[in-house]
C-alpha cells in the first residue's frame, strides 16, 4: 500500500498489544528517526514528534488498530488535529476488529474512507505471493494453490505470516521443501508457532 510513497514519508508503527499514548510517542520517535531516546516528558516528546511530522506530508500506519486504547485513539486525534495539513493516518484492522474501529466516535468525523481488502482470487495467488517475497519464487503453482487452500485462503496477511516464519525457520531462504512449508503452516495454524 505504501509502495508508491517515498520511504521518508511513511511511518509504520511497531506497537505492543493495547498501546497507550506513551507507546505511540516512543514508536513515532523511532519511526521518525528522531535523535536519542524519546524524552520522558510527554510535552517535550510531543513537540519533537509534531515538529518532525510537520516538515513534510506523512503517512502514519497503525496495524492491529482495533487494539488501540481510547487514550491512544485520543492521542492520534491530537496529532491529526494539531497539524493543519500533511498527516494521513491509516488504521488497519482484521475482520474481527473492524467493528471496534467503527464504534470509535472520533473516527466518524475524521475518517475519509473505509476500505475492505477482499481475499485474492485463487488464480491470482501465485503471482501475488511471488511478488510478496523472493522466498516463494521457486515454489510451484500447485504448491502455492495447495498452501492457499489449506492455510491462507487468499489473504496476503496469512501469506506474510507464513513468509516470516519460513524465513526464521529456514535461513536458506528457499520454499522448495514442500513438506517443510506445509508442516510449518500446520504449526502456525495450531498455535505451536506464534
């Protein structure tokens, strides 16, 4: 989604579960490459974050946004309202989290669009997955279709999860071991790998 935007404009926040405003400040401080450690004083940290966000238009992306606390949503509102222009906040939630976002009052007046990403059609899976990561370049179409039918169901998020675990368990970077990848997919599904 952010591929068409220069890297210096995109801030992808890595947040813990149920993040508080302090977690957002820390994540923004690091994502914006601000010097040193985030200031302990929230006001000083906010001024540094706002100053960096105001330099050029920015896209701030928050995955698993349905896990944000009310105070974290309020902090994002504060950032959005403090900058007269140039800040786009993208909140991403899975199917189970969309209803949470739709119930956040401040999003009702500030959301410019709600988008649903539908699963890929089966015939598009090999092309998309091979573009997702070089790990899948050597996998056969049959293997990718089989994995998709059993594990991902056309959802790129599931493919990204499997890719991550395949990279960490198979440092060689090859998905050629059909049995190994399928076993890994079963382990991710049954919760033995998180």
